[in-house]
C-alpha cells in the first residue's frame, strides 16, 4: 500500500467522528494529513496519535514516543549525527495537558504544519472542504515530494 493510501485510510477512519466533534478541528487534521512528511520523527508519532484519537491510549502512545525519542537520540549521538531536538518531544508531551486530549492532538498536528511549512500551507477552502467531507478518500490524500503539495488540494478528490 502506498503512503497516500495509508493516510487516506486514516482520514476515512476518523472523518465522521472528527466532524461530529468539531468541524474546524477536523479541517486541521485533514490539513496535517495533506502536508505530513512521514520521515519526520514528530510527524510519525502524530500519525500514531491521530490513529488512536478517539481511544484511551493517547498517554501510553506519548510515553512510548518518549522511549523512542531517547533511543533514537542515543543512536544518533553514537553516530555523531544531529539529535532530534527536545522541542519535538515537548510538542507531544504538551498533548497530555489538554482536555479533551483530542484537542491537544489536533493542535499539535496543526502546529507541526505551521512549524514546517509556515505560510506555504493553507487550509482547504469551503468548496474543497465540502468535497473532502463527501469524497471516498481513495489514496489521493498525500503530499508530492516534488511539488510539496503547495496550495493544491484539488488532487485529493475523485
């Protein structure tokens, strides 16, 4: 399965629940999913958290992220490579202090997009959002590494 298909499955899994909770927050999750770079350490853990966004496992996942953070940095240090900054882990740990916790995940995902793309990333416009809510999300939600998916939501719909 391609990376786009996995992200589309994740979006489809939680679409109705997210929209029922808070439509503006749901837009932020889809925004993150459209721009996510799965090779980024924090983004990988955010994807795991989003996968369990409506479960009681969030604190456990963040604790596992802390263990992974320490292990990865020990390995990187031994290899004389740049370490993952502590702020990356702090961004995940901050989620624990937000209630309800799903809002913390949404904020962390939104902050990731802002941290990595700044003004180059945008939320879907109203027409794109209406289509996204109805789309079958069949593998088209992904970022092109060549194009960085800048200002282009139109390709996620069939």
